[in-house]
C-alpha cells in the first residue's frame, strides 16, 4: 500500500523545497554550504594576503629585507688617500681626505689616484649648501662608493671620509 503525504505550503518536510532547509537530494542546503565555504575561502585568502603584504612589503618589513644581501667578505686594510682640495661653486672649496676599505684578498694597495679622480668628478662645482646637508652628503658618499667599487673591481668595499672641510 502506498502512502501519500500532503504538506502545507512553506512548511518543512522531506519533499518540500520552498521554505525548507533541504529537499530529498539536499540541494538548497548544499548550495548554502557552498556559498559559506566560498565566502570563508575568500576571507582567508584576503587575510593571508594582507598579512603577507604587511610582513614582507609593508611597514612591518625590516630594512634588511629591503636591501639586497651582500656576501660576507673578509676585510683587509684601509688605504689612506692624501687629502685634496676640490673647487666648489661660488669660489669655495672642499678639502676631502679618503680612506679606502679593501678586502683581504687584495695583493697590493689600490692606487689612490683613481679614487681622487672619482671624487673630483663627483664633488666639483657643487654648492656648500648641498654638501652641508647630511642627507645629500650621505647620498654623494654612497654614489662615490658605487663608483669606486666598479673602478677597483670590487677590491674596495667601503669609503671613509678622513677629512671633510669646506671654505
């Protein structure tokens, strides 16, 4: 004998789809779960992306991570270069003395004339105001170091000012 059930409209039941949580196949409930899983996946992806940005690229990133890594080298001697007077703008001059930090594998002391030539080229004609600004002075020093690293084929790894007098 077959039994027929009649359900009121909008009531929950095993065969009703309108207003019920699921039908016999579970389709509407599965649809809701899929949306929930998708929404949770998007939230987790955005949270993970925001965390990665903050730690790797954002304000939480360390200064060391931003700079390219240099291989460690054993430092050699510092070669002093005699101070030189460089003509600046408006009749002023800069007396500049340098110390060249070499690596330990250098067989002989580097020729200081290359460093002096690079310094003259870089500093000539600049104003006292520009050379007095600590930020500009450090930027010029970094530029000089880059030039010296190239000129000395990476035998010189740092440069020090032993004299820096403007008049």
